[in-house]
C-alpha cells in the first residue's frame, strides 16, 4: 500500500509539472516579414494618383503607388522613402539610411529630376515662338550621356554596400506622349513629343546599363504604357492637371496596370495583379504607413519639389517674345 501511495504521489507531481510546463511554454516566435525599401522620386512615390498619406511632408506618397501595392500583396514590411522631387543627392542624403544588411528588397527610380525633367516639359509646353525646347532637350540629353552614368554608378554602389543581401530593381520611365496635344493650354508639337520620348528612351538605356553593371535588375515600363500615354484612351499618365503638380505622372491605372506588374515580377519573382481588392487593402494601411514615414519628415522637407509650370502667355516677357516673333498674341490666344 505504501508503494502504491508513493507511486500515485509521484504521478501527481509529474502531472502538475507537465501541466505547468504546458501553461507557461513560450509560443514560437513569429518570423518578421521581409523588409522592402522603396527609394527614389515622384514616379515611385505616387505623384499623379491624387491621394497621399498624411506623413507631414510634401513627398506625395500614395498607397496606390506600386511600392505600396507590391508590399501589400506580398506581405512585406515597407519603408516608403521615395519622395517627389528627389534627385540623386537627395536619395543619398535622406533615403539610403533606411537600408541595412537585413533589407530584403529595394526598388529605386531616380535620374529624371537630375536631367531637368520638369524644366524641359515646362519649356516645351510653350508655343515654339516663345520657347527653346530643342535647347532644353539637348542639355538634358548631354547630361544623361555624360554625367548621369557616373552618378548612378556611385549611388548604386552605395545601395549594394548598405544592403548587401537585397534584391534590387532599378525602375525606368515611360514615354509620356503619343504625338498629339489635347490640352488647350499647352503647345507640344509632334516633333517635340518625339524628341521628348527619345529622351526617355535614352534615360532608360543609361539606367539599364548602370543597373546591369552593379548586378541589379531593370524594370522598363515602356512597352506597358504604349497605348496609354497622355491623350490616349485610357491614359495611364496625367495630362495638364489641377493642381498642376499632378501633371505628367502615372495615375492610379499607371501604377496598378503599368508599374506594379513590371516591377513586381523582377523584384519578387512573380507579377502582382493589382485589382480593386488590393487597392482597397493598401488604402486601409495608409495610417500605419504614414506613421512609419513621419520619423523621416524633417529630412524629407529638404527635398525640393520639381514640378511642371503652367504656361502663362500674358506676362510682359511673353508679349515681348510675341512681338519679336511677329505674333499677334491676342489673336493667338483667341484661337485656343
């Protein structure tokens, strides 16, 4: 009897210990989601989508932009550093600090502002007698050929140094025009539009070469935007818009139908389909995304917006140019 009581006592102790162990056992740790850092300018931030997160900056970051859509679809943790107006020095000084050895994915679009994209478009939007469109394009093309490659090489080396294990995709720019100007307030000629599109192609070629030299992938959006340029139907790029800062950028359809599949296939190995459900899910994460970006707000305020300027033919300078060209400005404006 004594032996039975002793065995029963030991069994009770064992059961108590086992129960306590089960109650106090630490659950397995949840794996952290992959880290995705989106670098670059307005073509990554989402300028043109017209809906932006409230992060205390003028960067115009949108949940409808391709970095947000890709991160939402794949369950990545997004640090959305891309900011409208950013040039290569801005990326270096304000965005690269987000990269670490633990960063899994990086996308970057930059170079258009360095080449003076907004200034070139602004000049070429004027009537031929009032502008030096060819001169502006020539200057931009010279920069793209002679200066940009070295700047990109240095930037891409820094990205690889700071994020040695990341998959990196360099993102290019679409052709904006299709040979027709359907706005009453701009004067892009077909020849000017052709040259502007050629400049976009030249920029993409330099971006692709610099990306390949560093072992990065290059997402070229050109083919996806054919048939969806400004004045096309449907257009995936904004025309002259109100507010004017929205002009000549990918709209929501441009990001969902153009950029998202082009970038995601290279970045993640499979193209993301950005349907209405994904857009809604991404939009619901606006506040959490804004909270992440607010910590960088002070640094982001150092980035100057680079925006198209609406042609104004009523200024004294324009009237002088019209007289010099033998143009009756009042009659010219009445024709529009």
